[in-house]
């Protein structure tokens, strides 16, 4: 039986008793019908699982006591950074949720020339909080205990120069695939990267100046097949490919 997992935004230690928030109380005791002495796993984003039990429940609150601490080994050996162009509706939510499930470590939501999402500062902050909750929920669901770093929304031109991994990939549906690129993505070898950046544009794609900026900063352009993919599909596909080639996916 899979143990229930909860996120606690605080430091944790063995023997500590934690009063659960009203939201967690409702989730565990009203929705999941947990009882006293039920085993729970808590995590706070530092890479450890904190095993314990619900020590008490009353009408409006519950407490959790930490009994042991174990290192979570679910992280991929491949360090991945996602630069994701803003997209409308639930597409951005899906892209971030699935990226976390697929092991991404760092996320940069970026404004691009062709993205249709325009936000003032108040809406930016609200969106960031919404996406952060999606990231945490995806960690909870997928069994991760290290919460990926979600950066504030920034212009793409500010992010590209500061991101530098062993391999930087820009997804571009109109690029010409070279033999060297195909070899890189189909034949892992002793020079396989330990860190990868993926740049995924919004629905409208990247502008010529943004593509040139990526090239100037050592990005390799790649096309995922002949069909045009939605932005969230491209993100999921690319992360799956790099995890299969250099991460912890095995077939």
C-alpha cells in the first residue's frame, strides 16, 4: 500500500510534532479519512522523506509526529533546466506539472516576442504562486522530495545568457536536422552530458531574433519529428527523450 504524502513548508526533525494546516487537515482527515496512528510521509523540499504518524485528531485540527528521516533516492542523475515560453490557459499548467513528474530541476517561465500572455506585476505574482502549488503537488504525486526551483517570470533575453549546462537544446520545428545532431540524440557515449537545458517556445514559437540569441549562447536547435507539436507536448516529449538517453529511464 502506498503511503500518503504531504508537503510541509518548514524545517523538520525526528521527534517533532507538527500542527497541520487547515488545508492539510481537510485533505487528510475529511477527504482521505485518515485516522490516529496512520502512517504518513512528509517532505519539505530538502530531498528527505520524513516518516511518521498522525498523533491526534480533533474536530478542527490534527497533529503529525516525525518518527524517522530517510534520504529520497528518486532524483535523476541528469540535471535538467526548462526554459518554458508562457502559454495560454491550462497548457502552462500541464507543461510544468509533467516537467516535474519527468524530473526537471529548474524552471524558468519566460516572456517571448510571440507569446499571447500579457501580465501586470500583481498577476505575475498570482501566477507564480499558482504554478508553485502545481510544482509541489506534482512532487507529492510523483514521489519526489526535492522541489524544483521555479524562477519568477522573466524576459527570454535575460535568461538565455545566464543558463549554461553541458548541453543546451532549443526546440525548433523548422530547423534542419544534421547528422551530428542525430548522432548526439541516438547514441549516448562516454561524453554524455550530466546537465541539459531545454528551451521550449510558446504557441507562436520563437522569433528570429530569439533563435539567433540562442545560437549565440551555444544552444543546439532540434526538431522533434515532422509534425508540429503543441508547446506542452514538446516539453513532455523532450524531457522524456533526455531522461531516456542520459537520465534514469530504462527500457
